[in-house]
C-alpha cells in the first residue's frame, strides 16, 4: 500500500499518481484491478449511486456502508492487503464543519469501521484548518480539497473556480495553509491550468488535479464519468468509453427478445 507518508517521496521522484473513485464492490474491484495508487470513496456517490442531485444529502453511515463495500471489492482482486491501493473516504457535509470534536469522531469512525486509511475534506476556512490540525495530531491522515468544492454548491455552483488574480491568490494562500495544517496531499478541482502548475511547483505535498490540467503530481476522476456511465459528464471528464448507451441498447435488446412470441424461453415459461 502506498501510505500517505509515501506520497511526498513520489512527488520528489516525479512519479505521477493515479486515483479513481469507487462506490461499491464492483467498481472497487475494477479500479483496483486497473492498478490505481489510491481509491477515493467520494461523496460523489450521492449522485452516482444514490440518485441525489448534489453531494449534500449523503450521510456518514452511508459513506461507511459504501466504503466497506469498496474495500471488499478491492480485496476480491488483490488478496494481499499490503498490496491494496490506499483507500480514502470523503467526510460528508456537516460531519466535520460543526466542531473539531465531531470531526475527530466522524473521521475516527471511518478508520475504525471501514478499510479506509485516510479521509478527505473540503475547504480551508479557519475552522476547517483547526479541524485538520486536530485530525492530523490524532493520527488521521487528511487530504485537502480546493477549487470547485461540491459541498459548497449553493455558494459556488459547479462553475470553474479561481479565474481572476484575486481569487487565485486566495486559493494559493489556502493551499499553503492546508499544507501547514498537515494535509498529505491536495485535490485541486476545476481551476486554470496555470494556477495548478504554480501550486504543483510551490507546494511540497502532491497536487492531485481533477479538471486542473496536466501540470499536477497526479490525477483523479469519477470512474462513472470516465466510463460514460452517467447521463452527463463534467467538461473536464471526457469518457473513454460510452457504457451507458451500450448498456441501454443491450438491455433493451434482451427485453425485446424475451417478449417475442417465438422465444422458446418465453413460451415455455409457466403461467402464474
């Protein structure tokens, strides 16, 4: 396992990191078999797996449920736990913003009740920095997240962030604060490439981009977007394949075949 403490040396070696999300045993097995360095059980599963319009409704109990399923999927294809990719779990909305005590309790549950070995949380407000410092001092590895932060959708929307000099300097200051607070890595989402490159050069910790251009220490994407499983993908996640239309066509073909009068299976089915 590439532990959080190893990420700094990976950056120093210039070895890019590859991360993907997973939300159940099947997706966990897929990304583990693909050879990722880390699996993120992101709160994006609120939309991908649970049908919500945003990430906000997903609960800590639901995150733990899905994280355990992902862990079983990883273990199904990689028998040796020492060879597993690092499993990182998002702390959901309001599980860490209310107080440092509640944040430690929430993150502690993640490490005690799931296979995750690190947590990710969004933002760099003064209260969040206090939480991160407390988590790190408690022995809980923390990944930061700046730029487009989906838990702030009602304030920021889903548009590109830090597009003007003032906002960019603010984000740089926040990134430095997250590093000082003890984050082992930083996810930078949907910001200009030049800003990501500046932070990649300036920070000692790895910068993991998602819609932040190629000048990062690694990349992460929502696996369902990358595979074309969702109705719409964000502009920075062009699908490698289009599984959704292919699956719909195949399933529709099967349903039509079952309803055909000449189908032996259909004609032989007992009457209910």
